C-alpha cells in the first residue's frame, strides 16, 4: 500500500513518442483488489498507459507508485518489478518454439530460479484450473485463439504477480472465443486480483469494474463507477464514444 | 574427343591420382571443420554485439559494422595473402610457417563477416513483441535473447547457414596459394608429373560428393519448415 492508501498511483504521467505526446498527464488511483477498466478509442493511450506501468515504456514526466514503491525512480530493478506486475497483450505473444508448459515455466525457472520440477508442478496446477492441462505439451499454434490467450494469462500469473494489466486481450479473438477468456478474467477479479484492463467489452467492464476511466487523446476525461460512466456520462466526448461502440455492437 | 576423354577422364589416371588427391582433400575437410566451428561462434557474438541497444553500446556496434564491411568487401584470396604476409612479422604468436593456422584465420575472418549478416537477419526477423513479452515476464535482456529470440532466429537461418557452409567448404581450396598442399595442389602436381588432368576431375568429384548431401539436407530442412508453417495456418 502506498501512502495514500492506493495499490497503484499515477501522478502527472506523460509519455511522448518523438514529437507526438501520447499521454498528457495521467492521474489514476487503483485500490488493492480493485479492477479498473480503461475505455476509449484506439490511439487514446490505453495501451501506452499499461506499458508504462510495466516499465516497457519509459515515462517522460510524473510518477508511478505500485505497492508503496515508486517504480519510476532511479535504481529500480525492472526485472524484479515485472515479476510482480503481469501484463497480457492483444496478440497473446506466446513463444512459438516452446510448448505450453515451457511458455508458462520459463519466467519462474529463469527469472525466479524456481527448480524445474516445482515450476512444472505449479504450471500444471494452473493449467488444470483453466482446463488446459491436456495441452501442456502442445505447441501454441495447435491451440485456438481463446486457448492461447488463456495460456498467456496463466503465463503472466506464474510469477505470482500482485497486479495484472490486460491490454485489449479479447480484441484479436473470434466472437465465440471471447467468453472463455472473459470468464477467466472474471474468476481472477473474484479472487481479489488487482487489475487494470483496457477493453472494448462494455458489458464486461460494467460487470467487473470498480471504476471505469474514459481516455480521450491522452487524458482521463472522465472516471467513475460503471453506472456513472456507462449510463449517465457527463462529457460529450464520452457520450459520443459510447454511442459509436454500441452502434458497432448492433452491427 | 578421344584426346579430351583421355586428358580428363582416363580411368587409369583416375585410380592413380585418387590417393594423393584424397590426402589433400583431408586437409580441405580439416580446414572446413575447424574454420566453421570458429565462424559459427564468432559470427553469433558479432551479430549479438551489433544488436546491442542503447547509446553506450554504439562504439561496439560501429566496430561490428566496420568489421563486416571490411571483410565482406575484401576478396578471400587477398585476405589469405595479407594474413600470410602479416604472419611474417611474428606478431601475437603468428608465424609464416604455420600455414594451416594462417589459412584458418583467413577463412574465419572472411566467413565470419558473411555469417554475422545471416545471424543478424535471423535476429531481426523475430518480431519485437516476442522480446517484449519475455521482458514483461521479468526476464533480463540476456535471458530474453538466450531463451526467446536466439532459438527462433537460429532456427530460421539454418538453410542460409548451410549455404555459407557449402561456400566455405569450396573456398578452402584457395589456401593452396599460401603453400598448403590441399586437394587442388595435389591434383596439379599430378597433372604436371603425368601430363594428364584427370586428377582435377577427381578433385571435382570429391567436392561434389561432399556438397550434394549438404544441399539435399538443406532442401529437407526448408521443406520441413514449410510443412510446419502450413500446419500453423490451418
């Protein structure tokens, strides 16, 4: 817990790529065991924000505090930190030359130096929980998209993170495969995992989020409970965005 | 026609030239294996250096680039003479009498430059998201390279590596110019002794017999990979 009682705290976070400023000063607090959903159009900065929290991108200004530790300061062991912060990507990014089991045990074995037998036992237990223990020795390309994404989530969980960042993890999936992935995320939320989720699945966000933030052009334009944001948004831009998303859903 | 067949394909001369040419050919094989072992390791190191991130590593990257530019652009024949000439100065333990070692050095200098580029292409062909995914799990730069990037990169470049290996194998004959008695030297001795060129044909047969299995093996690997990749798209 950080001083202000939040598990994750962002203050004035700015990030530019060359001349283009993608994040214009983001303030965001996430309480422990809470789920925050980031919504907003493509290019609004959701992915960049998640990558900054995992230190995959270096921020240009501001501070990020996770679990009482200022992670944007000097002398941070980024490898240690990333073991505590799991991230899952839209494109799964499983390692194609490794079996499912090897994908899941790589970080525990090499980064955490867990003995092989122990890491494999733990990985198999995690895979059993999601019903994929029979796929442990398959290569990722033998799995469906939904199965691959669930393996990617388990891979991120294998180092025992206290915070999970999910970056539009259902956007690359066929509609009939989205359910199984969201179900796993739902279970994670129920187990008390702190999560920040970038998503276009509004009904899912309404269901799991303790707070929803609407990002627009690199700022959090509006934040509140799912009801406040999704049912009675104050900002014109939020209303426009939601109308577009719902229209897309109907088509 | 009869004259031609006698000069190049005489069965009698073929049998008589074979033992000497075979002795020379063993030297080609030795040069090829020793040089290739060094090339595979040194080129991988250079390719890794060339891919190092950050401003601090820039001088190292430039050195690696300068090396490949220099030795990819210089003919092997010239490098052989240069190494042999340099060895006469007896610097760093070199000696103009160690012909085998000087030959290996020249082959390694030139082929490392080629193979570095092959490895580099392989490393660059691995999508950056793979490295990012590895880093996001808490693996260090080196762990991500070792366990995620290099295995995929090397698998992809096996066919071009084998191609360069075939090239190296054939270029081992050039060491004859610094005085190593390899297969062609033996064949030439034979042709001046007996005024018959069949020894050269014997040499050609040896090299072709060595190359064909390697070429078929390369084809096989390419086909296997295509099969795997097609399976992936199903």
